[in-house]
């Protein structure tokens, strides 16, 4: 099984073909430290196409309505032609008055200045908390929404400590979530409703700007360890974002690494989601923290593989930590990423590039009767299979030479409920479709 998983991963990191490059046009963004401006060298670096600027809410609003914009003002004034991805982290890092006014529960803080401490977290669906957060988002949009350098903003609010869908997931935290929500399905429903309100609030706040907003998928975004319930939860939120904010809603996932080179593991759960939506909306990756990214191999080889992964999954951008962007030993990797992820034409997002593979599954989620459809741009050798989350192949649907055009195969779902991936390989190129099996 391990060998199969690694073989699958090795196939998936094949660089995207030249024909697909028209979707990859946002380039390399440099991730700056929290509450700190980019270094002058980053601002001068022509290979850094943009900046990921991060701040804690309580650093920007010390009390209700008392804003400190000087940090962000400085960044926008210095950015020049670089794109800016703006992240503001609420949750544990909400202003003290907001925490005091909201319904809270105590959790162990996973990250940030309070990491390792037990602290109050506003319940993500609490109406008072969301009211204050959306009011802040409105003020943020008024202040910076008109800035031409503002490219996208991280969706946040129903999260805990950063710009991702991240919540405390330690065993004590899971027990607390179940206690405050009453049941797993109730927790999923409350969180999904909060994210829907957040999408609507961001769409309204930034309606007069050219900025998009991205939701950052992470493992255990639903902090219960139930992969099937989480897949439903994330799919429903993505579907809502795409239907209610079709010109703004984007998807990214963080924790990009150099697998299968380092570590020797199959692709991460969310990577195929990026490929699945890359032709209809803005998608991208952020690398892991450098302290974890280079734990098992050479730095340049690992980062190069990570960039190749982003390209193979048709990302529009990759966010790399500033210390790596400025590291002379990694300059050739940054140059490669810049070249590959800015080589695009005018039709970037929304149109599948000509000659690319098209793979679809419907209905999905599947109980019965799912049909896999795919289109071949020319006659080719086809390998179509179903894989589980370990990378093990559970079914072979086609292994033969097939003619140009559309093909359809009825799927017999004989496997346990859960998340699977349908992988189409044609002449070394790969298309993926996530499948949710529910009997």
C-alpha cells in the first residue's frame, strides 16, 4: 500500500503542461511575520509579485471603534505594484471588550502570542461576536478597499487564531465543542451558518472594490475528526461562496510541502480541491512554516518540489515565507516559481484552457448512480482509477487507449462511506475529482 501511495504522489507532482499555464498568473507572494511590515529587500525584490500581510484584530482595534491603522497604512504606501493578501486574525485575538461581550468557551490556544495558554474563545456563531467582527470588516473595507494593490482578503470570523478555517482540535477542545454545541451535526450546522454570514458580510463590505476573498481549508476545519461530515461541511461552504459571491470567492489551502520527496507521503487531503476549482475561481497555496517545511531534506530541493506541487494542482498563486523568498540559496526556486506562476494570458480565471483534461462526477456526493465523465483532447492512453485517502488504489475504471472526445463510466460504489479521489492520467498529465461516498 505504501508503494502505491508514493507512486500516486509521484505522478501528481508532474508539472502542469504549457497549455494549462494560462490559469497560473498571480505569482509568488511573500508571507511577512504577524504585525510586521515587509523588509525593504522584499519590497525591492522583482521576483516577489505580492505580499501576505498579517495582523491580529486586537492590534488594529484596541477597543471598540479605536483603530490603529498606521501599520497597514505603511504597508499599502510602500507596496507599489505588488499585490497584497490581507489577513486579520480574530478569535482568541479579538479586542478584550469584544471577548467580554460575547459568549465564550475556554480552549488551549494552538498558535500566536497566546500559544500554549488556556484562553477564552468567542463561540464562532455568537451573534454579538460576529456583529463586532463584521463591523470591523466594514471599517477595514472602507479604509483599504479602494487600494489598487489589495488583491484578496482572508475570510475569517468563525475561526480561532489565524486566517484559516482553524479551530482548536486537541482532545479537550473536541470535548468542549461537543458540550457547547450538543451534537456533531449541530456543531457543523452552527459553524456553516456562521461562515455563510461571513461570506455575505465580506461580499457586501468589499462590493465597491476589486478585491477577492479566500477561504483557507485546513485539516480538521470541523474539529471532530469525522472526515465524511467535514467533507459535507466544506463542500457546502464552497458551494455557497461560489453561488453567492461568484466574482469574489476564492479557495486556498495552507501547509504546502515537498511531498513525496519530503516527506515521503501521498498528497494532502485538500490539494485536489484546488485543482477541482482552479478553472472557475481563484485558487492557491501557502507553504508550511519553514521550521516544519525542511525537517527531512535539503531546503532547495524541498521548496522546489513544493512549488512543483502548486503548479501541478493548477494554483494561481503560491505564498512563500519571507525568509525563504530572501534566502540566496533558494533564489533559483523563487525565480522558477515566479516564471511559472506569472506566465499567463488575459483569460486567467473562469475559462478552462484549451486542450486540458476535463473530469467530472455526478451526482457527488454519491449514494448510487454516479457517472464519471471525462473529455480527451486527442486519442491517448488512459488510466482512470479510484483512490482512498491513504493513496491506495481501490478500483481501476479504465486502462486502455481511447479516442478523442467525451467518455462516461458508471461508478459502482462498493467501498465504505468516506472521501475518495478519482484520478485520470493521460500521457503523464493528471486530472483529479474528489468523491464523497455516502450509502
